[in-house]
């Protein structure tokens, strides 16, 4: 494509300029360099690979673990008349076969694929025939085994580079500590280090942590004080409904949302919130990924997140339009106890993990040695009830089995019905002549959806039923009949999570887990937990600084707007004046205790009121302690 990247931006997105860092990343990719782009939530990561993907010859392969995001981006590209397809767990073998054929011969520009698909023989064989221009690794922090969201299938991405040796890799992520940044480049076999960093600071976000004994009352007051729409995050499904009901009873329109709802209900609730019919969405972390609503004015966590990464990502869904917005945690002392208890339950003993695996095989009635690459609908609550299990340890055991690559647990995603005519045109015509009633249906299908003989098309049974003046159920039954007669491949819509067995079912005694790996994972999770507790319990350090330093930004500045900064701002001093006083008195008070009079004599150039204000602040925040009339730096804590 001969268009410049600026022309592509204008032509497909209607923007006249790139956001900061986007153009630098794009030019690095076009120069053939392996590139890592660190961009916070809402920073425009997708443009950094979609623009060069349109500029480069051939197809761009985008690896991402998020099926909902994958489908959303494919749909957006199709609306721009860009040929894009996706392959993910849950698709039939025939559907994958057709899609990959189109990637080789059909002029597809973007192939979105889940990492689990990369290792399959059918994918590797077709990859060898593809004209690949770019390999993109989205959510690339998932490649780090010690990160907060590790996906073992990501470790296989580097293996496909041998089949496309001259193709650059673009890795992008919105959350990565310095250790994970290095790990990403190592695991993807970057030819040389090449990182573009956008600051993780969100200058329009005001952070606050509220410790209160009456959380519901504080929630109501907070929402009353902030105009606009928002999201409230909680940890379990029961709480979503409880809080939404409470808000509605207190004149705040709200929906609740979690993965256990049907796809139709989830879609309707999301649409109502997107259109402003309700003000607040109360949700588990099932809500938000891929939701591009720019005017979210607040994100409130009613339960403490498990890590700074998870918090930063969820809080970052506020204020994507650049306007002032709020990221608030409301908690009480019991929440801290619950967070620590949840951490312990998240690491069940190895023996318990093996028992869950055994129960899983029985649940799906799989014989030992069978089930490899098979996918099954999976409702966690049903599984828990059947075997009388506890939710958190069970889910954690499943995630650990996923880390060890025995299974893959997909999120619940609303997947529409798909149809592909597998009979040739002559065979289908003969069938229509013999079966005139079914022939009418086939005629409507062919007229309504183009390309049914060459690829799968998304269909809507309700729309077809309206055209034929019948019921959607009648259409579903007719399509199932055609499917059974091997004239079409009909895949009904689904909205349930799925479990895929990556290996044949094993005797649980033969499962291999590394004790060192298990302990290292627990140790890293404990560090993230401590960092989260440090964030919510700190009363002396700017919230923004705490987060930025966690992500490796040691030169970050105090935001001046969070709850900690506002308390400090009451000193009626500039940051420079405050820091100057601290700089002078800290070394002295670390050495020996002194009275105010002695400090005044020692530092006559310091305004006496400023000195008093700073000492009062340091006392309030426990940085200094006072005995009789003497002040001394609290070296035990700091």
C-alpha cells in the first residue's frame, strides 16, 4: 500500500494526528525492528499495529488472549472495509480450516488468533504458506511467568518465528513492571532491546482511597458528588446485584453484570449503560475489557484489587476522553482481612489441584487418554455444586492447571450463530427441488448472506424468521436438520465459558508440577499483594507516585490532586518550599532529637510557620515522633 501512515490514519480513522508515541512505534515496526510498546489503558495500542498492518504487504497476525476484544476489533475493521478474521477456542475444525484458507488465498489483512491455536499442526502448515508482514503480540505481559496474568501458551509464540524469520514482532501491553519488560523481550527472542514507553501517569485521573465503617453510605455520597456515569467493581457475583439493588433504591440507576448472566442479558445491560439509560454498572472484572466508552467519570472499587496491575487496568477505564475523572477505592478493615484470606485460598495445595483435575475429567465423562484439544461448555457454579467445592480454591486450581498447560479456560463470550454451506451448488439445487419448503429457507439464506459457499457467515435466526414469518426456534431446528444431513455446517450461538483439554485426560497421579515454580508464583503474588496494601494504607505518599514507581517510573512527580496530596496541600506551601524544609531537617533529625527552638536557631533562613507546618504534617503521618519537646525522625518505619 503506497499511502503514508498519516494518510492511512486519516482514511480509516478520520484522525489528523497520532497520539504521543504511536508514530514512533509505527515507524520502528516499519523499519523492521522488533518493538515493545508500553502504553497505558486508553493510550491507543491498537493503532500501533493496525496502521502498519495496512501499510505493509501481506497479512498481520495478531495474537491476543481476549476473545471479546478480538471479536470487537475484527468487527471494527470490517466496518472500515478491512478484511479481518479471527480464530479462537470453541471454533470447529472445519471453520478454522476455511478461515486459514482465506488467510493464505483470500486477501485477509488481519488474522486475530488466540495463543493456544499457534501450536496446532493445521496453523503451522498454513502459516508457512502465508505472506506475513507483521507479528503482533497483544497483552504481551501474559508471556511472563512471574507476572500477574501469565498464559503458558504465550511461551510458544517465539517458536513460530522460525517460519517467518524476517518478520518483525510488535509486542504491546498496558501494564508491565521493569522485570516483566525484560522478560517479554527475552521470551519473544527480540533481536535487540527496543522499548517505547508512554508514561503510566494519567494526569486527568484523581486517585483516592477511603477507609470507612459505613461503605454503602460513603458510596452514595461519592456518587452524588461526581456527575456522570461510572463502574463499580466487586469481587463476587452476589455483590453485583446487592449493590445495584441498593443504588436503585437510593435514586441511582444501576445495572449489575457478571459472567453468569446469559449473553442476551449481558448485551442488553451493556447497551443500556453505553447509551446512558443507566448511570452505573456494578460488575465483577468480567466487564470492561474492550469497552470503549470515553466519558466514564468514575471507577470505584468496592473490594480491594489483588494487584496494582489489575487496579491500574480497571481504574484506567475512567476518563479516556481526557476529562477529569476519579479512581476510588472504598474499603473497611474487614476488606483487608478478606484480601489476605483470598490470597491464601488462591494457592490450594498441590494435592487439592490434582483432585480438581480428577473431578473435571469425571464431570465431562472423559475416559483416560481421550479429550485432547476438545472443548466443553463449562459453568463453574454447576461444577462447584456437583462436587461440593469452594469457589476461590476451585477457580485458583483451574487457573494453576491452565498455567501448567493441561487445560485452557476461556471467558464467557457471546458468540453469534455461524453458517457455511458445505454442499456444492448443484447438490444444494437438487435438494431444494426435492424439498420445496426447505428450499425457501435456503433461498433466503443465500440472498441474505453473501459468500456462504466459500466461508462461514454470522447469521441471525430471528431476522430470518421474520422474513419467513415463522419462529426463531423453527429456523434453528431447520438449520440443525440441514446440518445433520451434511448440507451445511451450522454452529448455534453460545455464551458459555469453555474448558479445552490441551492434553488427553491423564491420571491425576501423573500430573507433574514443579514445587519451586509453585512457591515462586506464590512469592510473586505475595509481593503484588504487599504492593496493593502499601498503596491503600499509605498516608504520606502521593497515590500517583506509588503506582508510577511500582511500574518503574522513578522520576514521576507528585500529582497534587489525590487524597494524600490534598491533605499535604493544606500546608499552604509550594512543593519546592516543602521539599526544601524536609531536605534540611531530615538529616539532622535522623541523627539526634531536637526541639523547635533548636531547629529555628540552626536554620534561621526557614520561615518559622513553614517549619511548624512541616513538623505537624510529619507528626500526623508518623514520619517523625515527639517525646517531651523533642522531635526525631522515625527510623523504625522509614
